[in-house]
């Protein structure tokens, strides 16, 4: 069975965006394209309605490109359990209310036992300072926190997804 990866909004955004003139952003875009081409077949991809909603915003042509990337990727359902975890993640991570979407991505992935959450959001998601808080909240609710990674973190060594 392949490990599951939750695709967060920044991944299709970086994958389909015009090449950036900013060196770091351009490198992240290339890492995303490389991951999509080389690593994606090693995983079962999943996402959520939130990712679809976020990818559908903005310029219609760019939105269509992002949504095309998501086509065929199963959506995980929002549940009351996800809602409860979102509330506690916002409090436990000490996030501003405007970051509810970030907490939602984590909650959906955790409740549905996804192995990885793939993102370029390093402010609230792929943030090692917040990782302990996220893990503590998920554990209180009885969930294993997905490993939150950027496309630049792959390939992984060993059985990173088979953790306790």
C-alpha cells in the first residue's frame, strides 16, 4: 500500500505558476515540478474541498490550471470530528483566526490518517517551531499528525511514513 499524501493548495499553485523571477520561488517551483514528475507515482494523493476552493480563486485561467492538476484526486470529507480538531489546532498552535484554512488542512489530513501533508506554506504548516504544538493537539484528539513536508524534502529515506 502506497503512503498517502494530502495535497495542500500551494502545491498546485507552484506547479502551474509562471516561472518566478525570485530565485527562491523559482527553485521551489522547480522542486514542485520535479516532485510531481518523479515522486507522485510513489504515493496515493488525496486532497479536500478546501484545496479545490482555494485553487479556484483568482485569475480564471490560472485557477483552471490549478484545478486541472487536482482532477481525479480524491477529496477527503469534512466531518464534525474535523471541525473539533480545527478549533483546538487554532488555539493550540496559537494561530490567528485568519489561519483557519491552515488548521483545516492539518485536521482533514490527521482525521483521515494521511501520512504526509505536502505544502509550501512554511508560516503555519511546514514550520518546525509549530510542529510540536500541532502534534500535541492531534495526539490529545487521538490522531497521529501527518508529516508536514515540502516537495524539497523528498525523496525520503527509509520508511519515514511508517512511524508510531
